[in-house]
C-alpha cells in the first residue's frame, strides 16, 4: 500500500497521531523525493507539526523505531478498512490539503473513535514487535538495557526478554504521549482515549501464541522452553471489532480522589481492560455532515440481495440505489507457484453493481 | 556389622540431618535466585532477500542483500522476481549480540505463515495427508572479532522435505476469508556453539515442488539455547560437589579397608553408588538411577532376615539384569513391597525370639526403614519436581508480576543436590563404625527411641529397658 499524498483519515483519525505520521510523512517524502523511510532526526521535524512536543522528542530519540510506527499505522488503517468494509462508516481516509477537513466536531468520543484509537495502538505495538523479531532494531527490544537492564553480558547470562514487552512499552510511550501531552481538552476524552489505546495493546498481548518445546533424552520433557509469537493481525482486528460492537458507554466520575470511567447505565456490567468505551453516540453516517464528521453513503456500493448493513436498503438509508451493468476484467486460470510467478489469463465478467443514490 | 547410623547419638544425628537440610536448601537457592532459566527461546522472522540470477547459491546476509519487505512486494516488483530467487534469511543472534560457547546447544524450529488466497489455497493430498514442504537450507557461521574473524562460511547444506500441517481458521464476519495456523516444524540442532554468529538461508524450490502449500507470507524461526548463566552455575555446582564427594568416598574406602575382613557386597554397592554419583552429570543421569536401583536391590536383599547370607553379586544377577533392562520402577516397587512385608511379618514374631536375635532384628529393621523412608521421600520429590517442571507455565501467564525465582532452575539444581546429599549421607551413615556403641544414661536412649518409634508401626511395651541391652547384645550377637 502506498500513500503519496498527505491524507487524513475520515472521522476522528485526524487527531490520531500515528496515522497522521503515515500520511503526512509520506507526503513530505513524496515532495522531497527521498526514500520512503525515517532516516534521520530531520525526518521527525518533517512530520513535526503533527507531533506534540513529547512525541517529537521521542521520535528523535528512537528514529530507528519510527519506521515500525509508520508500518503499524498502515497496518491499522488497512485492518480498520477491512473490518468496516460493509458498514456505512468504512474507515475511509479522505483527501485533505491544509487543515483537517473535519474540525473539532470530529474530535469524537464515539465508538468509531474508540475503535480507531484501539487498533492504531495495537498496530504500533504489533509492528514494533515484528520489527524486533526481524532483527531490524538490533539490540533494542528485549535486549535493550533501558527496558530491562540487560546488555550483551545479560544476553549471554540469561537471554533477552520478550519482544512484545518492548513493542507494548513503545506503543504506550509514543501513542499515549499524545493524550498525556494535551494541554486542553476534556479529561473524559483523554481518559477514554487512554483506555482504548490500552485495550488495543492488551488484545495483541492476549493473542500472542504461546508455544513450547520439550528437550531431553529421547524427547522427554526434561527441559521445557516456551516462547511467544505474534498472532495474525486479522485476529486482533476481529477481536477489537467485536469489542466495538459491545462497547460500553461511560462517563467520568470522581471516586475517592481518583477520576474513574464508569458505565453510564449503572445496571451494566463494568467494562474490563479489554473492552472499548465511548462517551458520545455515533451519528447515523447517512448524510455528509461536517459537524458530525460524517461523509455520507452517497455513491457507496451496496449488496442488492443482502438484508444486513451491507444491503442496499440499510446502506443507502432508504434513499434508493442505482444498479448498472459493468464489465470487469479478472484474473483467471492462473498458474501459481508459492510466490511471485503468477501467469493468468484475463477473463471478462459481466457484473451488476449497485450504488447508493 | 554396626554402622555409623546405629552408633550415632540422637543429638549428633539431628545435627547431621540439619546440616543436610541446609545443604539442600543452598542448592535450591542457588538455582532459584542466582541461576537464570535453563533455556531461552528467541523468535525471529525471516528477512526476504532476492538472489542475484548470476549467483543463485551464494550465502545471503540480510544486512547486505537485496532485501524486499514482503512477498507481496515481490509479486509487484518490476524486476519480475522468480520464486527460486527468493531466499529467507535469518541471522542469530540479533545484531549487536553474539553467541557464546557457554550456550552448549542450539535447537531451532520454523513455522510458516500462510495467507488465504481463494485461488491458491493450501490443499491436502488426495489421501488426506498434509502436503509436503520441501526446502533447501544452508547454515553458515562467522566470527566477527579476534584473530580468527572471517566472513560467512558454509557449515551444512541440506535439502529437506517435511509435512506441512496447517489448519484454516475462518473469519467470523466473512466465510470467504480467514487465515491459517501452521504447526512448528523442527528444523535443526547444533550440539556445540562454537562460533559467534550464525546465518540460515532457506530456499523453497518451485515448479514441481511446493505447489500445494498455498501462499507464504512469512517464515517464523525460533532459536533455543541453554543460558550461559545456567551453564556457569551448573558447572560451578559440579566443581564444588565433585571434590567433596571424592573425599567422602576416599574416607569410606579407608574405613572399609581398616576392617579386618573382606568388604561386604553391600559396602561395595554403596561405594559404586558413590562413584557413579560423583561422576554423574546430565547425560549419565540414567546410569545414576540404574545404579541407585541396583544398590537398592542389594540393600533390600541383604536385609532379608529369613534367608542365608548372600554377600555375592551373583545372587542378584536377576535383579540387576532386570534393572539394566529398564523395568526399574516396577522392580523396585515389587521388591520394596515384598521385603517390607517380610520385615513386618518378622516384627510381629520378635517378642517370641531370644533376646539376642530380637535385638539383631530390631537393628536391621531400623536401618532398613530409615533408608526406605528417606529414599521414598527423595524419589517422591523427584517425581513431584519433574511434574512441576513439565507443567510449570505460570511464568508464562501475562499480567502477573514477573517471578523473581527461577523455578525450573531451582528444580534442576535442587534435584541434583538432593541425590548427592542422599547418596553421600548414605555413604557416611552406613560406613562401618569404629565408635563404641552408645552406653550413656537412659535419657538419650529415650529420645532415640522416640525417633525410632516414628518409623516403626508398632512399638512393643518394655522397650526402654531392653534398648541398652540391645546395643550390647545386638553387637555381640552379630560379631
């Protein structure tokens, strides 16, 4: 996936730092024509407008990890779009020139904002962990003495700790810095975002696969060694989507001297660290409305035969739809090897496409 | 034959027991607090390199090769990359670290990540067996520092074929979508870690082979080795234990030599047990257990009170042979049970015997039961530790405070310490005694009897008066 222009993700994404970096960073790169990576501290300054002071500092100190942050953000966007491809709000990113298209109204406390925060935070944790395993970060990650006091000597004595801890720690420091660095803004929103960021990371951690191997005389389990490996990110996306469907509406209450998010409806079960929380109701996303940050569903492709949310009835909010015949050229009778070499024929296929009025 | 155990005063015996417990605790603490976990696993994700068409078999280093981010990129690459050009490269350890000879061994496994593609999916063979994955793997090594630093040298190259077992997990929202979970494939093991860095190149042949495995996105690689710290602690323990055990053995041997008679089979067995324990290590653990069992057969046999003298290895060839054969646990169970019943039967008959015989039997029973209880305790603990270390995944649960005690290391050093302490306390306690039998006032004897009565099921009345006499007559009767 390549992004050549600076885009802001529809709805509340514009406030979400990591995604801003992807889009704006790529624009800067496209303009300057240099390679598509964070290579020097200067790269942090290029995206500096999108970062707050804390994040800028962090970016400069961890320039080698910033590419993983960027990859994590792309991963999060594509997963978000995959999970919401059949819904009225489909996690689209929209073109933007100078300023965020959707002003403060989109600085939302809705379920969608909760999802986006959660998946982005998860995406960054995931990508950083992955990068560790690929060896791109060298001795950072589990062997970083800043994180667990282990050095080269420590590695020889006891090995390194899990990369996931570094990934999660990094995501926490970087993504949450946005919220913590806020000078203004409602404390409820800050708490909500921090909670959802954390929920996303927890899902990655929860789905890490624990695998063990026994060694010993003729395979006996004299010594058992366990390790964790990353799950498929689709699994993470699906789980966060489930949490989106069951998200809890909350409000901030003062309990003792601490401010705590509690369910607005007191009969509801209190949310756990894995659950998503929101404070504002979502708009219906039927019509474009810059106040709510909705793009509307005009022109969206829908399924004529479905009764669900991807069906034309619901998707088009009763405005009706237009069906037309189109000819699609598709790959067919492909000869495939496990990679790369795909020889296909082109088949023309006549299909019916419905789109909302 | 009186042994030290019988001539030791209760107070000294207790002090000795306390010393043993303290030594045992030290072993556990060294393992739990000083040593790290016995092994470490590091996960790697293979980097994807594109081989140069003119040098297809060259060793590729992810740092310097022509690298692409993903297989997807290869498909859209304008250079028209072919499948046989793709090389999965893994360098271990990660950059900036190096392997150490203290690591002892390296074991690895790989796991494939497959992408769901409706056109090219993973398919099983017609008979339902998993498709086979064939790959060509090269292992290379290098040293980066010192006088013998050099560039990558090939170590092994091998063409392998392994079954690829994967399971499709359907997406909840879309029946046409999902992902695969594939099982780990054992890859290779190296018995010593001689070099600083290692590099693995994996190539997957295409065209004829690998056409049922679906679309690969990643190769995950796991490298496991013994922790350097654990090796060091383990070596240190052995270095400390070995001279101590040799000294004890020499002491025992001299003690037996001083006697004006040939050494008994039991003494020989005990000596052998000590020798085997002194040289026991990881690999020879089986030898130790085998020797322990043989010793037990002899020990039990020599304490069978209703049969003539044996003192000859030939009378035990059956048992020892059976042990060598592997039926260890069954045999010991059978023998313990039989001997135990034999002894208990005798004990019921004791009051009807002459005093001298009575006391001889009591001595035998005491010696036997003491050892039986200790052995069963040790064996039981070994089994318990073994089970704990096999099911111990507590440290792998998330969200819990990281444990400051390395349980598995503590179990290793602890069991090692326990058997050493066991064997050498046997050697000491069952060494022939030169001390005069206890003739003190009765108070010590009372205590001593209390201790004994805990192991004895029945204590007949009037024993207090008899016990002093027992010490005398028992000795003389045996002499």
